[in-house]
C-alpha cells in the first residue's frame, strides 16, 4: 500500500467532493421544501389531497433510490422533449438532483409530519383564537416550533443523503467516490484511493453525526 | 427521439435464445430475493449478537460493538460494496484469492461480495434496534431474573431477547424492506439482479418506460407484500398489555 499518490490528486478529489456537497445541499433544500409541502397536504382536511400525498410517499419509500436515479437519467430527456417539443439537453447532474429531491421529499415529509403532529393541539387553537387564518398559524406558530423539534432528524437524514449521493456513480457523474475511483484506476492504485475515499466519507459523516447529537441535547425543549 | 410505446414488450423475444423479456425480470427478481434473504440472515444473527454486546455490563465488549456500528453506519453502502468486491479478495491468502477470482463464476463471486456486504451493513442497523428493544424493557426484568438465580447468558436468552424481539418488529420490518431495496447496488458490480435486468431490457428493447414501470411495480408489490406479512407476525407475537399493536 502506497498512499503517496493521493497528495497530488487532492485537487481533483476536492472537485469531486464539491460536486457531492453541492448535490447534498441542493437535494436537502429541495427535499425539505417539497417534503414540507407534502406534509401539509397529508395533514390537510381534504381527503383527496391527503391520499395523493400519502400515495406519493408510499411509492417513493418502497422503491430503491438507485432505481429512481437510473430511471430519471433515462427518462428525463424524453419527458422534457414531450413537454417542450424540442431537444432540451439536460446533464446527469440535473437529472440526479431531481431524483434526489423527489426521493428524499418522501422521507422529509414523514419527518415534518411527525414534527407538526408533535406540537400541542392548543397552539393551533390559540393562533386561530387570535384571529390568524390557517396559513398564518402554520407559518408563524406551528412550523417554527415543529422545525426546532425536528432539526436533529432533518440533519440525520441529510447525513444519509450525503452518503447516498455516492450512488450517482451509476450515471458516471464525477462525485467524490467516482473521482477517487477513476484517479486510482488510472495510476493503478485503486485500492489506496478506495480506502482513502472510505476514510473521508467516514470522517465527515461521523463528525457530522457527533455534531447532530450535541445539537440534539442543546435543542431539547 | 420518437418513442414507441409497447406494453407487450415483456412477452417479446429478447433475441437471445428463446428468452422473452419477462424471463429476465423473473431471473432478476430471483437474484434480488436471494441476496436479500441470505443477507438478512447474516444481519439478524450478527446484529443480535452486537446488540447484546452493546448492552452487557462490560465497557470493552460494548465498545467493540459501538465501534462496529459507527464504522458501518458512516461509510456509504456503495463504498463498502467496492471494498468487499475489489479490495478484500486481494487481501485473502493466495489459494483463496485464486479460488475467488478464477474458479468461481463472476456471478457467484459478485453474489458472495454483495451478501457479505449487505449482511454486515444491515447488521449495524439491526444492532441498534436490538439494543433499543433490550433497553426499553423495565430494569426490574433483569433484576428479577438475577434474583431467581439466572446467569447473564440465561437472562438474555430466556428473559430479555424474547421480549425485545417482539417489541422491535416494526423497526426490524423496515430494515428487512431496506435490504431488498439496497440489494439493487449489486447491479453496480455486474450482478444481474432486478435493477440490472431492467436496465438491460431498457437498452435492448428501447422501451425504457415500460421496463422501469414494471420494475417499480415489482419492488412496490414486494414491499407491500412483505409489510403485510410482517404486520401479521407482529400481531401474532405481540406481548399482551406491553404495547399497543397496529395503532395508527
């Protein structure tokens, strides 16, 4: 084992890590927004909307992420073509990002829903007694409290997403894992680069999960 | 980019021998189930052992199990799979390495790697569930067992574990379903499980929407079926009076 070749490769690996982080951050942001919207629908009094959101969640939670990534990679160009009527080139990055957002939204939805349901019923009653309408009470009273409660869970899910971004390997996107593998293969040191990649993933996720645990203790209401 | 819809594609010949596309899906599903079930046996056995280790009154033993869990939870599944498939065989003793690389057919060696990988990966998760289950039991259970003259191994096998397993069936169910979904990574080391067969069908027939729709339906049905099965088991073995079952 000779790890000396990793040093000169670091800039390239860093580019890969940037792509990984970019995917993760955008995936989490999009996923939380879509997930929150889905949670609102699931909790709404309209049975049709609630059922539609529930179907969405159950659907995405019962298929593998890798299937979603692969499917979107193949299908998005066709769908865009049907919508826009002309060839719209879309990179692997965008199709992966869409896949992550739609997939993770199902998981984020369940976290947000549990967070909202954990808020005392009286809060909504009190908000409405003060003359707020439903959107106002949600936005100003319920959601801020709910998000505080569920921050640790959202962050844990984000760590999982950080690890799951490695699945974009399947469409050849140069994320951190793929950058490590391809560089290791070129110079014939795939083992060293693979071990290094594993160590980096471990260090980042482990440190992040320690932070989340710390935060969990501080945020505890 | 014109697309020719053809839902009959699954009954058409693949052009290879006398196979139709549906045969590919059946073969793929077979691999998926074979990976998931064998991986699950490993995960359940090792995970239970680790879960017990995390709760025994010995800091060193608990520390080993905690380290295991942290390592296997914080490295992405795909990286673990590559390590098992590309790296570990090279570290084996010469005869074993030759056997793995030359004597085994490629599907078998990929299968072994995936099963070991998923088994050990899921074991870390099962461990946490088992630990939670044991810790959820009242302390008095252990104390009472000690008072009756049980030794520690007997306490685990006769008092704690039988109750813990029954409490943790819901979270174990979701791990059990996860191992089916996670088995799809096997497609990335060339094992022709369900997802790989789907991709191959999409590429051969150019009917990608139909192929992926069928794959989605299969995963979905598998998931629902297993979930119903686990619910039935959960109801049957519920500890009376301990927890509400099936409430939702």
